[in-house]
C-alpha cells in the first residue's frame, strides 16, 4: 500500500531557503529515528515534508549532498558551543580541555548523527570536512597556538598537535558510541581523564627527548610525583 505525501501549501515566492530547512529538518528526524543513513531516502524525506521528490532535487543534487548538508548544519551547532567555551576566562590549557570535553558530550547527545558525520567514508574537500576544519578542529588549533605562544606547549606544528588532540576526543566519543557495553565506569569521568592526560601530556613532552630510554623517563617522572606528594 503506497502512502501519499501530505499536501504542503505552496511556499511564497522567495521562500526557497525555508523549504531547504524543512528538508534538512525532515532528513535529520529520519536519521535520528532510524539510526541508519541507508534507511533515509529522497522519497521518505519528501513524504515527511509534504512535497514531491523533484522538489528535493531543486535543492540537493542527490541523497549524498542532502546528508552532507545535514552534517554541516550539525557541526555548526558544535561550532557555537566551542566558540562559547573559547570566550570564557581561564588558562589556555583549561580551555583546550573543556573544548575536548564539549566535543565528546556533543557526540554522545546525538550518537546517530555523529556516527554518520564522522564514521562514514569521507572525501577530501567535502563540505563536511571544510566545516569541521573551521569549527571543532579550528578551535582546537587556536587553543594549541595560544599554548605554544605562552611557552606552555613546546614549539611545533599546531596543526599536528591539534590533530593529536582531536584524535583523542574522537576516539573517546567513537568508542563510547559504538561500544557502550564496555566497563567505562562513569562516562564523564572517563572522558575527562583521557582529555586531561592528553592535554597535560604535551607539556611533559618538552622535557622528554626522543632518544631518552622509556625507563629513565618513567623513573624521572615518578621522582617528580613523589616529591610533589611529599
């Protein structure tokens, strides 16, 4: 039995952006409901909006372009949250750690969208990657640059250091989403321990030579910890 799309009142002239937003809203709702990008089609989105499939193609070349637009809008919201954190008072390392936690929390609030946006095969130069570069990754890189400028982090390529931090945040988020049954304990505390270790670990790396034997480094660090405890 076929289901006819709901009749939608024709939008006034110049209201194309409104229809585009309605399409993205409908696609987002279907993604959250199904948790599977394969279950979302141009036809199902058109039915939910109340238009015909050709109306969708006026705004998006194909399903892939539509889902990319959903992901771009998704990361725009993350951008707003990380901007708010960057403007708060506090040391650069506190800001960086808070941004990493904001990233993880954001992913856990909408795991289906995060999975589709970051765990599906990507392609260089995509709108999604460009949005990530200017939002989440851009904020991490700016925080790293501030830490290098204040001689807290060792001199180096801020892009590489930011990629290391992003890898840690994404790894935590991806595993918590895909393997929720593992014995994580308190998820918030687990994620914070990882971000704290990664952020502070960059400070210690300046004192560790590339050729230093690992055991010597461990012994030195233990002496520092013991001295602080005393």
